[in-house]
C-alpha cells in the first residue's frame, strides 16, 4: 500500500480519503507517478508541464510544454524582438506622458518650495545664467521663477551670486489684478543644519516693468539682489557650521506673498473651469 495512514479498511480505501491522501500516486503527463503531495513541486520542473513563454512579460502570449520552450525561442526570435520593441515604445510613451504630468504638477506648486541648482561650477565658469521651473504664489495665483547668475552680473560679476525673481505668463492671469504687488523671499539653504540660511526679501513696486503682466514666457526684468552672496561665503565655515555649496549644488527656497488680489467675480469657490477645446 502507498498510504501509511492507519484506520478501518473501509475509511482508508474510501474515495473521500483517496481524494485527499497525500501519498496517492498520480500519473503525470511525463509518465512518472508522483505522490499527490509532490505534484506542485514536480510541476515546477516537469518537461511536460504547460508554461507561458518566458517572454510573456513583453507580449508573447504563447503557451507550451516546458520541453518546447527552447525550440520556441529559436523559432520566434523575430516575433520576440517585435513585441519587445513594441513594449519598449509603449513604456516610453507612458513615461513621456507621466513626465509631462509631473512637469505640470511642478508648475502648479505654490511657493515655499525647495529648488536645486546643480552643476554650479560649470555654470559659473561658463558665465551662464539659470532659470528655475515656474511656480505659483498660491493656488490660482501669480506665476514666477527664480533667476540665478552663478558668476554674478553687474557690479557683482566675478565675486558674487546674483538672484532675481521674474514674473511669468500664468494660467490664472486673467483672473488676477495687475500689476503684481507683494513680497518674495529668496533663501539659500545651509546644507549642514537648519539655521544660518542666507535670506533676502524683495518687494515688487507696481511702477516698474517687472511687476507688469507678462503675455508670453517670462519677464525680461525682475526684482532681486546683485550681490546676493559672495563666492567665498558658499564654502564651508567651521565657525558657523555653514556650507551653502555642497556636491556642486545649491538649494534655494522661495516664498511669496501677494498683496494684489484676484478678481472675485471671475473666480468660483473651486476656481475657474476651463474648456478643453
């Protein structure tokens, strides 16, 4: 007998017991008798077991006996390449869509966000200037960006970093009052601890061009400070435990407070619903 369980003969030989008996030998498709309790593990290596193609994750829907997998791979090289390329293209398309959605969300972020400027040394040596992604003063507010000259400009050129805030054409401009009025604070963060940050607050004067509405892109002028911080101050200071430049990157935090208002009769409780057409 294959079963080692003890009990009355009628019970041991009953169909209900045989259906559950772990030692019951079952004839596999490979002609090998396998104890019922070992069928699952046997199926993981059985050459006759039906399995999906190992390229099923990229789109091949073929199912076959395990022993036929190698032959299938040889015969379906072209098909596998085609489905793999199609899969990659679809993933790239999905990635592009996701990146656009992320960019859109970033543009809608209110101020008081941390902004990183990397490759500082290269930008400084090439006398380049840099604009951050656009951001809003608040939900439904004014759009602006941080403009940085790593090597300075004007009287700060070659010795200081210059920082400015520039208004941009925004999604909600039609519902806002112009010119923009308010304060914007630029903070260069100490990367060693949460104190001794470099801070500058600028007020937008309604009589200047940099406060006026921008119809496209960003304003050609802005408010800020020519000598925001000297190049020497960026390096590690053991006395104050302060280091603004680390791993060739700077971190800024920008916060804005608008005193100019929206046009309340153009904005509902949930904002403006725009047509998709």
